[in-house]
């Protein structure tokens, strides 16, 4: 019997790689198999020199409904629950620590761990009819791990309302509170996602890598330490060939020729 593929990867010659969640029968639930597959794909694409941007999207009716509750119910003992939630957390940290910018392309529902995945990605665009939700409280299981990503993207009271009521929010409201960057008509979403990815690709790969890493590191620092750290990062960045090229190109009114060094 052929092994089921929970994710599929497509690479373009432009440097855009897509990971498609491929379990539409369970609304692309975050099962052990799905999480392990995503972790494998993220690790491989992070090492792939030709990949410069990663897009994560869902197959079927929507993005992801979160953890597979049938699987969760079948687990026995605290240690097995811990394995599942640790694995999910490992995926989220891989995305944060990846050298490549990761864009969530969302349609349909992004619930619970699916909403967590959207909040974790560096950027997120959705269809105008997409829905976002952390509904764990409705089934007696507070969305504690999704809360980590949600509370780092959305203000406290907005995040708490989502977490403590379990009510879904619209794409329009998700943009308003900072959960996603923008939303578009379903026929236009692909075009807008590609436009965003191509804009990122037009920049220096080295500089984007430096910036992404510094962005997440400084978030956890006190203000004074964040300024000291980012001052050091910018000084090191200034020593790169691309910084020198970029400044020269700007002053000479021409397009920069990046060396990615």
C-alpha cells in the first residue's frame, strides 16, 4: 500500500517553494503525521540554497482545523499528549528560526493549531472569507500553545477575547488586529501571494536572513538591550558587500546587484 503524503512540495525556478498541507479529509489537521511531515519539509527547504521564500497553503476546503481530535482522544497518558504538543511547538520554532521568510496563504478555516501556524508564519495573506479561531475553550481544552503565537502578534485584550470565547473572527478583523497582513478575493489571492514573495526575492538573501533572525531575537529583550543588540547587528550588516552595494546603488540612482554576501 502506498504511503500517504501529508504534505507536498513544489519548487519554482524563481526561488519560491510551496508546502501544501495535503490531508483534506481531516481538514488538514495537525496530526503527528502532518507535524512530522511539515518539520521534515521545513528543515529541507531551509537548507536548500535555491529556496528563498516558503509559502504554506492548505488543500481542499481550507487551511487547517487544528489538531486531529480523533487522534487526540485516542492518546493514552500525559506523556503522549506532551509528545504531540512538543512536536507542534517544535514546528513553530523551526519556522521562526528558519533562514527563509515563510508566508501563510490561507483560505477557509484556520482554527486552533491552524491559527497558531498562521500567527507563527512571518507573513500571512488570506481570502476575504477566511475564518480564524482558537476554539479550544469550547471543548474543554484551552488553546495554550496557540496562545503563544497569537499573543505575540495581537494585543493582549484582542488575543484574550479570541482565546476565552472561542469565537471565530473574519479576515477583515484578523487584519485589523494584526493576525494577518491582508485579505483578498479568492481569485486574486494567488497573484498577491506571488507578488509578495517576488518582492522579498528582489532583496538580498543575506540581508533578509540577518533581519529575520534579529527581528525575533530582539522581541524578547528589554528595550535597552534590544537597542544594543540591533546596533551590533547593523554594524555587522554594514560590513557586508550587499550593504555597500545597496548604498552605492541608491546614491548612484541604479538598481543594486546583490551578491548575497
